[in-house]
């Protein structure tokens, strides 16, 4: 649609972006979305099938590190906003192969924001109007803050110092710093969201919850790292998308917002709950899915606990998670049963 503003969304053939795009297109008819995705092993266009015929949606296959391509997209589509999801996202891969994390997450983010800055600066905006006419929203993780003690009052806030421990979180922390600098130095209209662990439909097989469900359904061993007591703060992916929507539209320029649903669970609690649900939904005689749990050697440098204090987003922008862990995980399991063609 020619009268619409056009937002460049990156990495939306992946898990979170492919939940975000249909939600956003459905809610706002006054935006066009251009999705730039390299379709690495983590990207899958099947995830966006429902959007293919939407006239406000366009897919471009390419690398966010490709400056000429990114410049072409800004000029061709007169991009006025960016919502930047594209990243290498799997901690285990970053331990084996950190180089591509620095390339995509650091250099790719730099390329995008530098092109955005130069493009928007070339426009005849007054300094004040620039904030109204353009916005760069960077999607990041709570892992940049490092690890927490097991004291339940110990929570990540927007003021927690950065202390990333894995090559993945270090690359995301670096990209957050680049965004910050473009706001501080050049006055670019930026926002950052740091979210806790997501789960839901369309997540890549490599991640914890899809791994649990897939192995359980095949009755294969379910691998759990170390003692299974590492704690993550789980958020249903659509609640993350709704938080992004609020911050993109109403977040304060230059600010960071933490997103998390106050749903701390150990990995063992996660696997137990999923197995309980499967025991009910897909029962096998004289068998509990829990018997498949197998402890494996811990991940190197495995952070013990992450938990988010989302008060800023709740109080300033009125965000609240719609799903608790139980309602979200039931929806997620339903989606995977459907994917694997399993009738209850
Ligand atoms: P994902 O791995 O499922 O998807 C990443 C997407 O980016 C894929 O489609 C991939 O093809 C694309 N991509 C990778 N390198 C690219 C490049 N060089 N150029 C263009 N596209 C490229 O990741 P996700 O789980 O959807 O995460 C999206 C964002 O959210 C990431 O920035 C991640 O750091 C952040 N995040 C994720 C979580 C989580 O729990 N999954 C939590 C907080 C923040």
C-alpha cells in the first residue's frame, strides 16, 4: 500500500519475528513490512506462509551485513522504522562457533543502524521531527546482564550492569551498546527491549522446549543439562510481541525496557510439566514421559538464573503478560502435536 509507512523488520523467518509479523500486520493496516532475512538454518519461510499474500508484506532474502543491500532497501522502500530481530540466537552454537555471532549480531547491527542513521539524516527533517518520523527498535535479551543469585528478590532491571558470560550474550551486549551510542552521539531515535526466554509456536528444534516435546513424542531420551536446576524466566512469544508493539509505538527515545512474565521455572520443572500434560493428552499405557529424562553434561559457563523485573514496562506503558506458564505451554504443546500430526 503506497500511503503506508514502511518498516524494515529483520530476521522474521525465525521464531519471534514470524510470530510478530502476522500479529502486527493484522493489528495495523497502515504499515508495510519489509522482512530482510538471510534464511540461515534458523530461518524458515513456512513460518510466514499466512503472510505471503498480504499486500502489505514483502520478503527479501539477504544478509543484514550487506551494506549495499541494506542501503538499497532504505532507498527503494523509504524505510521509516526498523524492528531488528535478526541474530544468531543459540548459546550452544556460540560456544562452538563464536565468529558468526560477532559477524551477524555486532557487525550486522552496526550496518543496519549506520545505514538508518545516514538515510534518516539525509531527509529534510528538523531535529525535532526526526524523532517523530523515524525509529530504530533493537530486540535484545536478558542474557546481557549475566547470571543472578537464587535470592528471589534479585532481579534484572534496566539499571543492572551488563555482564555477559557467553559469546552469544557478549555479542548481543555489544550490539546494545552500538544502539546506545547512536542515540547518545547522533541523536537517533532508538529503543531497546531486553526480553527473557521465549517459548511458543514456530521455535527452532534446537531450543529447550521443542527438544523436550519432540523427544518425548518420539519416546527418545530427553536431555537435560547438569542438575536441571538452572532457572529461566519464561514468556509466551505473543506476550513478547505485544511488549515490542508497545515499546515501538510509545517507548521513550533512547530508553531500554525489560520484558518478562514473572514465570521463573527450573529446567526440571519445565520438563516435568510438559511430561504431565503429555501423559494426559497423549497417554501411553504403563508409561510416564518423565521416565525419558536423561541428565547430560552441563553447558560450559551455564548461567544459573535469569529473572526479569518488568515494572518499568508495566508501569510506564501498561504491559502485562496475557499468558501464565500453564496456559502458554498448553497452547505450545497443542501446536507441536498438530505439527507432528498427532491426534489426541
Ligand atoms: P531465531 O534464531 O529463531 O531466528 C533468527 C532469524 O534471523 C532467522 O530467520 C535467521 O535466518 C535470521 N538471520 C540470522 N543471521 C542473519 C543475517 N546475517 N542476516 C539476515 N538474517 C539473519 O531467533 P529468535 O529466537 O526468533 O530471536 C530473535 C531475536 O530475539 C534475536 O535478536 C534474539 O537475540 C532475541 N531474543 C530471543 C529470545 C528467545 O528466547 N528466543 C529471548 C530474548 C531475545
